[in-house]
């Protein structure tokens, strides 16, 4: 799909990855509508890129349903907003569980349903879900986050087949550890030697590529992490054992501690 002149709605635009997505899409000539919870970040970003801003909290179910009406015609939906949802399930209240499920899974599904209906009528459009390698390989101290990201992957793959006859593409982007900005960077966790990272710009470039080439899935991570995610899919018990030996528990616990205030 050609992004030049396309109307693109980006959720979670106030985060580091969201800002990189907005800039990359604007550079391709897209007409953007940006959404996020933090007006003090969103509005200057929209002004700088010459686009519209809609302050919205996707934990509010009515907001998720009304956002498409407010945005107007959408040719490309980039569902990027998410909560960390790391830590043991026992540490979460029921309200926090609902919030994570609403933002990470329900909102993208609802928005995809509404946007896809418009796109199918026109015979043109694309849906992008920014997920995580945690949607391919499970890890300790992340059961809730894994649940939302595994769910997103299954939803996107099935929806891609459903929308194929209508000329609508569906892609899922799977970042690994992203430096400089985003959930991992903000948690301040150090990685073992040899575990590499990627940048928000890498995620943005991969997202643009996925739309323009209609890719079903694209990973944004060094080769070692991509191989680890592949093993996690076909041999999850082995993957869990390898993660334990490599200190995965320490990383997961660090992420949970660093992201506790974002539940």
C-alpha cells in the first residue's frame, strides 16, 4: 500500500516508539491523526508534524469505540498503544487486569473491527498491530503481558485471512528489547552481555515496510532473540529452561519492578 496521501491513525503516539512511528509515516507522505493519553506530549508532536491530535485513554471502552468516528476516514490503522503488564499475576488487582486487557487487546480488536468495515467497503486499507516478541515466546513474570501479545498475534493472523478477499492487509510487528525509549528503556534494566537491542526508528522502519509490502509479520530484534522466539514457539519448555539458565528471571523481575507504576 502506498502511504503517500493515506489517512493514518496511530495510537500510543506519545511514547518513544509512537513518536518514531509518527515521524516515519509523516516522512512517507501520510496524513496523520495521532492519539495518546498525554496532551503535553501529543499536541506539540502533532503541531511539529502538521497533523491532528486526539487525546484519548484506551482503557475507557467508550473511547476505543468512538475514536474511529472522531478520526474520520482511516486508510491505515497503527495500533501501537499498550501497557507493560509485567510481573506476577498474583500482584495484580482485578481492575489492573481489566485495564491491561482493555488497552493491549480489546481496544485494538474493537478499533480493527470498525476500521476494517470501512476499508473493506472501499476495497483498500491496512491494519498494523505493534506487538512484542513476548507474543511469540513466553517468559516468567509476564503471564498477563504474554496473554495479550499472544492473543494479538492469533487475532491478526486470522483477521488477515478474513480480510484478504476484501483488499485489506493486516500486519503484526514484533519488537524485542528497544533502547532509548519505550517500556524496556524506561524500566532501566541491564541486559546480559551479548543480548542486543534495536531502536524506536528500527520499529518505525519495519512498520512502514510491513504496510508497503503487505507483510504478515516482521520481527525487530537481533538474530539471537529472533531465534530464541522461534524456539519458544516450537519448544516452550526448552525455551523456559534456557531463559532460567541465562538469567531471564532477573530481567523479568527488573522489568516488573521498573514498570509497576504503569499498571
